[in-house]
């Protein structure tokens, strides 16, 4: 990702706004942007979803094939996640190999899915040690206006929830991908001494620290990712987690619908 320069005038304007409990787009500190999800967006994929979180637009496709398990997990299916940030989505994205940001987004999404056991990988075994179902999750940013972490996470969960395992190669009926748990990712940004949730692009640009928390339907924390060079205090981390639980319950209903 190429470097960006944010004018000090804009920086101080945003800092003063969030310190007063307001934001440039009219939201409160804990208010997330409008979320819309279109499932089965790509008809040729086994599962797909297009997610719009405010003006951030993400498309996720799930490809399900048959392959060999890893030698150290012979009784488990295979899951791999990748993210692509193309120049179409933002002038700060560049063509070429995956950027550190793209790799981090893929890892954060993948960790939330794995640690929650969203898909019981043991149910994807066809022949132990020889043949299993393999899940490929492809995340594509179409328009970037902040908080790709959460948008990519919602898109991935929505795409998995409507995915189908094609049984033609095995001579068996198609069946839905078994989705057992629903991890919801919530990202907070710390700007000076103020924390805001679902940061928009301008807020991300000036943030000192970022914390992404994934909680399941029971409110248990399943994954966390700290970003940027700033820090959170113990009480601030507790606040982010409690807010992530509350917001996660609201968003989970939208993703499951």
C-alpha cells in the first residue's frame, strides 16, 4: 500500500470531533455503519456474498473441491483464506503480490473462522488420510472506505452460510456446508484518547491503535488482533470486548438472515 499524507487540519478536525462524542459522518462513537448483505451473489461459486459496510464494498467467494488432507491432520478438511486488494478499490492499493495489509486481513478472518470452529472440519472428511473437502475463501475488496477487517469477516461468514458441497463427483446428493457457529468481528480504533467503532477511512488514517475482536453467539472471545503502533490500556481492552459482544449480537442477526 502506498503512503498517504493526511493534512494536519483534517487530522485535528477529526480528533476534536471524536473527542466531543461526534464523528464526521454523524455517527456516535459506538455506532456502526449500515450493513447490507447479498448472499449467492456469484452463481458459479459454491458460496458467495457481497457486503456493503457503509461505502466499503467487499465480495467473498467460496470454492469447495476435493483434495488430500494435510499429513498432520488426516481427519480434518482443509481451509485456506486469501484476500486481494486491487487498485480498483482504492488509489492506495497496488498491483502485484499480496500486500502486508491483504495478508493481515486474510489471517484475521481465517483465525476467527478456525478458532470458533465455524465449520466442523471433521465433518469434511471423505476418506481419512486420503480424501477430504477443501474450502477456498477468496476475499476481494471492491471499494475501500475503511474497516475491511469487519466487512471481509461478515462476507466470509455469509458466504460460508449459503455454501453447498457438490456431491456429483462422489455420486451423492449436494448438501449444505455445515456451519455451526457465528463469529462476529468488531473493530475499534483509538484516536488520541477516544475509541470509535467501525472506523471510516479518514478515522483509520489518523488512528493510533486498532483492535479487532471476534466473539461467538455465546459472547465468548474467539480471536483478537491488535494493529498500529499505539496501545490500549487494560480498561480500554475490556471496554472494546464488552462493546464487541453487544454490537456482535446485533450484527449476527443480519449475517444469518
